[in-house]
C-alpha cells in the first residue's frame, strides 16, 4: 500500500502564504526549492553554539493598515526565519499544539489535528455557534478583548512558555529566534499574520480558560476574543477583574471599549439589521474564509445583488458594507466601483482586492488600472497599499513597458519600504531595466530582504549572468550563500 505523503514544512508555508500581511512569492520559492538546505543551515549552523558566525537576520519593520488611520507593526521575515517558525511549530504540532477537546472551557482557532493545521474559518464558525449555545444556556455573559495582543507579547514570557510547554532546548532556540529577528528588543517582538505565530499565541493564552482563579463555569476563546458565561452576574464581574490581573502579569490588558456585559435577552451584536442584510451576512459567513483570502461561489438573489449595488453607490460607504460587497460581488461593472471605494475611502482593505481580482469576472477596460495608478501617484499612500498594488499588478496584468514603468514608480516611491521594493524585485521578468535594477540592489545591499527577493527574481534570467551574480552575492554572507545555491539549481 502506498504511503500517505508527508505534510512538509514547505506545504505548510504554501498553504498559509497568501494570508500574511506582506507575503513575498520569493520566500515561498526559496522554501519550496531549498527546504533541505535551509533546514540544514538553521539547525546545523544557526543553532550550533560553537558557530558564532550564523544567526537569524534582523527583520525589517513594516506597517500594515488596521483601518484608515491606524497601523499594525509587522516583522518582515526572510525565508530562513520564515522556515524556522513554520518548521518549529509543525514539528511539535502532533504533541503540543493539538485542538482543544470539547468542554465548557475551550479555546478555538489556530491549532492542529495531528499534523494538519485546522481551518481558521471552520474554527471561527464553531466558536460563534458555541457562544450562541452557551448564551441560551446561561443567564449572563461577559465579552472581553485583549488590547493590541500580539504586539504586547514579551519575549521572555513567550520563550518560557515554549520551554515549559515543550522543552528547554526549544526555549533557547525560540528565544534566540525572537531576539535576533527583533535586534534584541524584548517587546513588540512577535511576528504577526502567520499561522504558526498565531498557534503559539493561541496556546500561550490558554492560561485564561485553564485558570482555577476564574469561577465562571463556561469560558470560550478565539485568540484574543473571550466570552465568559455564568448564572450569577457578580461572578462574571469578579472574573473580569481577576482576568485583568492575570493578563497584567504578562504585560497584557483588556480593551476597555470592547468589554461588555449582557444577559440572555441581550444580543451579542447591537446593530439593527434589515432582513436582506442579515441574509447577506449569513451567505458571507458560509462562503468566505475567516481571513477573507479565499471564498466559495455565492448564489445571490436579484434583490440581494441590487441591495449591494445600491449601498456601494452611495457617496460614503461604511467599511462593513464595503467588506460585505467585496466578499459577495464577483462579476459585473460594480467591481470597478469596489476598487474605487477601497482606494479612495478604505485603503486598509486593499488586500481584499487581490482576492477579488483572482476570482471576479468583469470587463476592466482600463478603469481599474487608472484607479490604481492614480492611487500610487499620491504622496500619502502607505507601504501596505504600495505592496498590494504591486502584487496585483504583477499577478493580474501583462508585463510590458507600461507595467515596468508602473512598478518602477512604486519601487522609487518615497514611501516604498524595503519589503515594497522586494515585491517589485521578485518579479521574474527582467526586461525594461529590471535586470539592471536587480543587479544594482545585489551589488549594494545583497543581504537585505530586497536583495534576497531580487536574487530569486533572477531565476529566469540568462543562466551565465544569473550564476555570475549568484557567485558574487554568495560572498556577502552565509545567508546569501544558502540563497545563491538554491537559485543556481533552478
């Protein structure tokens, strides 16, 4: 009988890749084509206590938009650091990061069933069903949210958790990883937006539902969203106070604006919604993934489609209405309006446009292109927008002189960070000055995340020229030697 194929670290990275805030295709390519070389470099060199020359690279700081005026700090990991994070969690998944057993106190979210990661969408739906079932069972509930949770994790807390949860050796390794990617800073050191990071964070927070200090009989949690249920209201109020003390010992606190107490007769959601919108929200929940990176086909009734078209054609469109339309509309001229709304009113939803372009059917006729180019011309555009517009342009438009000029404009924009330049340089085309642009970066800053991406961007260049540059940059450091060897084999 043939063996079941083993779920590899490269498979894990590939499955989760597009969910990141700044997913570079070059990172995916390095891990896919050089998994064994990167594994050997991490475990035989970086973690060799006698080898003082190898280490994880400091991750540049990038900022994703949380909304139109707030940012989320993100550490942009290079392929070696990315590989280690995914590999470390996957290696220990069958023993330590398994899904929570059914119970009145339970965590949902990022975990594994044996060696396969659970679907965040399925877990979120299970979490929502559980909160409604418990609300019907108990007289009172409390809803709380941990403020700025992942950015507030303290290096030594997380490392000690890994040590007590797994082993002392893994504590040292994970601690070294966190220390080196964040240049020794102990706070704000945790990578965000990646499944393995969310897995570690989700299990680290298990002290909430597992605490004997909390007296509420039912506590459920999805990452940093927590619901407590009891038949005694003062028990909930006492537990919320105790919970804040528990969180405080880990440098965490509750978001005061999101703390809420209620009873059986109190809805979780205070919004007054009409019947059509309730149906549309239900369809979105059934069809679209938790993180909005993938979706199933949605069958809209004519009245529902007209409803969506009406609300997105208002002068000002609410964020929640635009998100709903982005998830459910997949054809027609309204798509162009959605692109316009994202760029002009809700730029933090720019990532949703990538999924929309990959699934929607519509006649662009240059309208979307004009909207994107106009947005890039603005001096106040964020690096998050520049990154995703570049990614949309590379994935969904033909590479020619016009596209090359557009990507060069993004590359040279005053707000283009290292990771924005990386997404441009990893483009496999080398005409219209792109070969020279990549060569310049490799000569001047080969060990940067832009240089690493540029090297992979040469894999379809003339073989002799590619190998010449690979041999040159391999001398700049151990990381680049590993990356150069991988590219030369392709």
